[in-house]
C-alpha cells in the first residue's frame, strides 16, 4: 500500500515551537507582537501573555524533542526557519551567524538519527520591520529581501537540506493578510493581489536559485487544501464550488504551470485590479516547482444562495458547514474522505508528486497519572489519524504519487489561529498552559506508541 520509501514524520513551525524570541540575535517577527485571537494587526511590542515568546522552548530543548521523534521512527521532520533569526530586520545585507548556527545544530541532531529535513522558508514569520516599514508583501522590495534570505539558506545548508517549501499555505494571504506582513485591518483587493503576486514571483525566483545552487534540491509550494462540495445538486452551487476552488487552485496552477490561469485574469479584470507584472516577473514565475505540498484539516460546502451563506465557526477561508459532518472542538469539520478526494484532484490536475505536510486533530488533552508515569489517553486523535491515513492509502492505490505525510504539531505547540496551548495536536504532551504556567516537561501520549507502530509497519497496522 504505502511505498517503501514513504516519508513518515511530523511538522512544526519556528514561531510556534522555538520561543527564545529575542535570543541569538533574533529580531522581532510579526508573530512576536500578534495579540491573542486577533489576526489583523500587530501590537506595539511583545506582551507577556503572548505564548509564542517562550512557546515550548524548543530553542533549548531541540535535542530532547528530536530524540523523541527518532523514537517514533520519523523518516522526515518538517520545521521552519525563522526569517528574523537569519536576517533580524529582513533588510540587512549579511545573515546573522548565530541564527544560522542554531539550525546547523538542529540538522546535526536530525542527521544523527537519519531523519530527512523538510524546511519551510517562510511560515507566517515575516520580520516585523518588513511589515512596519515596507508594508509587508505589498512592497516589491520584499522579493529581493526574500531572495537574499533564501540564498543564504541554500548556500549554508547545501547538501544537508534537500526538501524545501517556499511559503506556508500561500493561499491564506488573501484571507488573513497579516500573515503576509500586511499590518492593517482592511487592505484593498489591489494591495492583496499585488502582495500575492510578489510572493509568487519570489517563490519562482528562489526555486530557480535553489536548483542553481544544488540541482538535487527539491522545491515545493505549500497550499492550504480545502475540498469544496456543492451544498445542493443545483448547477449554480456547482459553479460556486468551482469558482471557490479556483481561488485555491490558482496558487498551484501558477507554481506548476508557470503563468496566471485565465480564470484568475478574469477575476482581476472584473474587480478592477491592475497588477504590476513585469517581464522579469514572468520569467521568475516560469520556474515551476518539483512537488506540491499541502495542509489538510477540513472540507466545506459552497452555495450560490446568499441566504445560506453561513460561515463555518472554525473556518478561516470561507465556505458553509457541511450538514453531514462532525466537527472538532474548534468547529473544524472532520472529513477523512475529503483527503482522498483532494489527493486525487491535485494529482490529476498537476501531475507533480504530492506531500501532505500538515494534518491532525486539535483537541483538549488531559494528562493523567498511571503506574507507568503521566500520559494522555488520546484515543480520539488515534481514530482521527487512522481514518485519514486509511484514505491516504486508498489514494495511493488510486495511483496518486505521494512522497510522504507529516502530521501537524507532532509535539504540542502554540496554536496558530487562537494562540492557545490548549489546542493540542501532538503525540508528545508539553506541560504548558494558556496562562503561561507549566514545567515544559514532555510526556508520551497514547498516540505516540500508536504512530511508532504505524511507521514501523509502513502503514500495515492501520487496517489490522
Ligand atoms: C495551519 C498552519 O494553518 O494550521 C499551522 O500552517 C497551524 O501553523 C495549523 O498551527 C493548525 O492551526 P491551529 O490554528 O489549530 O494551530
């Protein structure tokens, strides 16, 4: 079922795991000054209730954490590099050696256990200075800053990192602009699409540079994947579904084909958006990716009927709730079959190898004492993951070329959307709480042992 070289593992992001927000010469990123639960504007400075300032202190405890990943048998570990550790303000000309050395140490640990790194270059971590003084990605100057940053990484880690992702969930920019460093509540559509264009150009440009520096580099785009179903059999609902899907497809189409699709050009025309696209931009866009990666948490329904446009509670990027599905405690609707659908859909559409780089269940775990020590009985998480992985196996049988699967938040991290600790995804429990209390000690959950067996059997235990 699963190919022999299938890359099993887990995923994290620097701002949600590292802490040490002002150590090792790191500058501030937008994440260090985002208030909890508000996703539009940064605050004046770091506030004590921002859990990301300490996160789970992976900056100091990385060796212990990677040893636990190795114990589960990880073949791959996805993490992000914090841009502001390497270029503290984003616009310097030389990288910060202390920042580069930190990721050398991470790579040393991964190499010790034979774990393949999969690195996100930008995971919602734009340096604050670039947001405040340049307007984030609305400004064309960020393309050159990003190139300098990516070039520093490709050069320093040449031969040590082969799999790279350019922008985490690049399609989320249109929905949550602050994640692209656009630090104001209501940017115009013109600004948003121009920022999108700049990120796409930057992604294409660094794809070319990565291949020039080391032809064995494999570069992927990363899309927030949401299968969309018509709410009713009405052709108008089907059309609304197609058009909403195109909003996400556009990012994969451009990364895989190297140019803007006609439906996007029409949207821009009809919204009166006039993008600044140069010939040099077109040349950058033509550098297509080697593979397509995506996150998968939920599906949604679409309707053309304005009276039924009720947005799902936990859903950040549109769509209406599906009456046939259950939801997580945060309102994210659970749909394992949707993962098989999106895998087939993306594979048929782009014919590029795929990589599932996020999937998992955010839940409130309870640490309990047992004769073997404290643990969490997270049978609900095991059920969620088993159901999803069975559908992954089905998609592979369908002929989908899939490189691997990294579950989100393989160790508990601070949540991205709500900035809570109590929304946990991990196989490893971290003793830290929403009020900032806790020892930061790590404990294996029930799912830890379950996932170890899944990996050891290369997926065979899923259907036992
Ligand atoms: C993805 C992000 O959107 O979903 C991660 O890439 C994030 O950074 C994950 O943590 C889960 O979302 P949340 O809000 O539950 O942490």
